[in-house]
């Protein structure tokens, strides 16, 4: 069969492709966006998992929008106004896909920061959207570029990850949040706020969602992969009900609904007395690993390798002197350390800045130290 046109130009995810190589014995992976499996709150989930066989009704077909008690929990927890609703998705990745399929026609223009989340580049690419890239600064998108883009082009939506961005770890300042919300309202651009790392803040003050400044102009995507486990594949989209309704329609055609037994398990987890403590432990561990990674970089890599300091999330962005980052990542793998080259996170190849995305949540402190020893050798070979 001939491939659909929409698929012909889509690159397979570099990260998913190298994941098996990154898991080979002896390789330390800083490549994936993996939480540490040892932190999975399985003990908190054990009772509800054991109870599942006593609840056959959970194994029946269910509502497309999700398991009603979980939807009610979200409605209360996130204090959704009466005019808003939610849909539970098979990971927030599916939420993104449902949004693209509901609101984008081939050729429509959408805005993303550059660099940006690879999974979103894939989704919007499959939807055949025309992606406008806006440069990212230390405190969020370049606002002048953003306004000029909104003012001169017909933009359907702006997709962004304001809390501990993937891949750079950047967290938008409060002023940028307010300004972006105002611009989205002024130019009638929908703001798609993807916040899978929001709860992983280990430093600095909590900041309001961008959507809290433009609630009628936005959709929020949440994920339970980083704070519970990725394997349960559960995410959430919230926003005004007339924007959630089309997502329901697309999801009916996509997979009818997400796993109801897993939604029941998630509800019990979120309501468990020990859940807050679990998040505290997670933040403490990731903060320690982040500091260890930073110290190792300062000690072992040349001063020309620069890191953006982060206050949370799972990644740092290591800027390198001019070099071929794809070749460097390949050599790194041969030297037993998996990293992701910056090129995979850019829509437009000509604007790629030489950098690596490094994950600090999966490897332990000794592994992080060894990984940077290995990376130092590779950088010496490639960045003269
Ligand atoms: C920014 C961003 N959005 C969405 C996702 C997908 O998350 P989920 O596992 O909920 O599908 C990821 C996963 O790494 C991500 O980094």
C-alpha cells in the first residue's frame, strides 16, 4: 500500500528509535524522558490493583470522556468553572492528537517555540499544519517575534510547554505568561498549554498557568506519566466545554475510551494520603540528581559547554561549541552514553543550535558522573 501523504514527510521519533540502543547493557541513558521506575508509587496503588477483580463493572465498555468518578475528582481538584469540562486521554500525547485532528486543517498555521517537544512536532506534522517557529529565551518565547507572527499571519493555535520545557527546561516568567495570554486573546489564537512537568518543581515559587489568564481561549493538557507511571497511559485535557466536545467525537473514532480499570486505580492513587509525600520524595530525588549532573558538568566539561539552570522538570539543555551534534550523539552511544542531539527538536533545520538534551531523572548519581566522564571524551573528539 502507498503511504499516506501526511506520513511521508514525518521522521520517526529519534528518541523512540534509539531507546532500544540506549537500553543495551553498559549504556547509560540520558536520552529518554523516563522517570525512575524505582519511584513508581506501586505500593500506594497495590490495594486498588488487588481489588480490581472484585469490580467487573470497571472492565465493561465505558464513557468516552472517562470514568465518571475520576472526571468529578478533576472537576473539583482543578476547580473547573461550570462552562468547562474534561476528557481523559490515553496519555496527554493522545490529547494533543485529538486537538490537532479536531481543529487543524492541512495548511493551517500553528505556532510553537523552537526548539520544541518532538511528539508535538510529529502530531502537528501529521495534521499537515504549517508550523511557525518562535525563538525561545531564558524566560519564555520571544514576545516581539510572537506578536509579529500573530499580527501578520492567520494563526489557529499556539502550542507551548511553559513549565520546565521539553527539551530545554525553561520555565516562563510570570510577565511572559500574562503577556502571552493577552496576545492570544487580542489576536484570537487558541493557547494549548501542555504541563506534564508542572508538579516536578524542586525550586522557586509556584507560578499560575498561562491559561488562568485566558481561560476561554485555552486548553490545558496534563499527564500522569511523570507523577504516577507512564505505563498506565493516562492524561487529561480541560477547557471550555464547546472545545472539549469535538475531542470526544474524535476519541470515539480513535479508541472509544481509555482504560477504565487504570482510571479507577489512578483515582485511588490521587486520593491516597501518601500521594503528596510521594511527590515530595520525587522532587527531592530529582533535585539531587540535577545538582549532581550540574556539578559533574562544571567539573568535567570545557567552559564552552553551557547549561541553562532549571527549577524542575526532567531535562537540561547543554549548549555546545559549533559541532555536528548528530555525529557527536552517535559517537557518544558508541562510548556508552545516550544523549539526544538538538537537531531533532527543531522544525527548521537551518536554525538548529548545537546542543544536547540531557535527562537527569532516570540515571542515579554514580551513573550521571560516569556518563559525563564518557561525554567529556566524546566532546573532546567532536568540538575542537
Ligand atoms: C511536553 C510533553 N508533552 C506530552 C508528553 C506525553 O506524555 P504522556 O506520557 O502523558 O502521553 C510528553 C512526554 O514526554 C512531553 O514531554
